[in-house]
C-alpha cells in the first residue's frame, strides 16, 4: 500500500496547558520543596514542559492514548493554550526507542495530523495524512498530539480517533519529573509579566541546537504554545483546520513520496 504523507516543520513554544492543579496540604508542599529540582534559567523550558507532560499524565496519557471526544473548551478550562476550535485532540506520552518514535495515522475521510513534541518543549515534527512514520527525536520521551478534523461532524471525527493504532508506541515508562511545580508557575508568571503589553517576536527553534538566546526561549515557553508552520507565520495563534489543510496540500506537492523517516 502506498501511504500519502506530508511533513510540516514546526515549533511548540512553551506547552502552556491550563489544567487545574490538584490542591495539596502544607505538609505535602513542604516535602515536595525539600526534594525537588531547583528551577534555573537553564532548565526552565524543560520544567515548564514537564509541568504540561504532568497534566496529561494525570489523565493517563503515559499509559494509553487519551482522547478528547468533544471540541476543546475555551479559556482557562482548555487543557492546552489556543487549541483549534474545529479539531478533536488525542495525546500520548511515549518513550523513544533508539532515538526514534514510530507512530501511525490511520486512513480516514477526515483531516488527521500528529505533532511530535520533545521534553524541551520543541515541536520537532508535524505530519499530516495516512501512513506509518518514524521520527527522530532528541529527548528520551515524546509528547504526541493527534488532531482530528470535524469537517464531517463530531461522530466522523470520533470514528477516526478510534482507528488510531498504538502498537508501535512504548507506554508506561514516563515518570513525572521532580520539579516544584508551584515554583515553575511562579517563573512563568514572572516571565509573562516581562512581555505583557508588548509586541513579542518568536524565534521558533525546532530543536535545542537552534536556540541562540536562552532567555528569549524561556519567554517563548512562558508565553504559551504557538504552532509555527514553515516559518511563514508571524502572529501568535494556532491555525484552524482550513489553514492546516491548505498547508498540507502545498507540502504534499513538494515532499518526497517515498520518505517515511523524519530526521531531526
């Protein structure tokens, strides 16, 4: 069978998920603080990403794929900042094998894409369309985000979600990192306050090697999750389904149809 695939290089900036944190007692907080990793300029992006991995682990995404069966809520109730309002989401937190993550996008009659996010908050790959993909990733674990289009209705999208196979994914090994997540949130508040009310320019490094200004990268993480397509977009938003489908069509004409391994 010949699979149709398209690759979109993108960056994820600061996985700003907004799940409500569980409350803890003062004793638990004290114990956590005494045994946690100190947040620094050097590890903030990793810590902020770990906070968001943690939010989805709480929903079981490190044990199995976690589906959102309805359109995402808006505002503070949304599990991800600036989620598309016309796609359903499915998430998996998985371990890389020999530096690679292999996943599949099933055949369906609706739009479907997968975004591969590493532990540093970088969106290393974005692929669209049916096929089996092997993606190189620079960290031990990957956060896979499936987007399923609702252009034919919610029921059609849910049926497409149910077709997602996870046999190639290695679940069950990710452990929540030992950061003080209240401290992470405090850093995020400080960093976002630094750019509040200003026009903020993003650099969109796809991997850690592309980071040229660490403070700038931390600001990008703190200011939320921004998907950048082919470095053509300059404003802060997640494209809607129609925009993604147009980008996919352009890339489909440009890509090598025999390529199924996605490099760094």
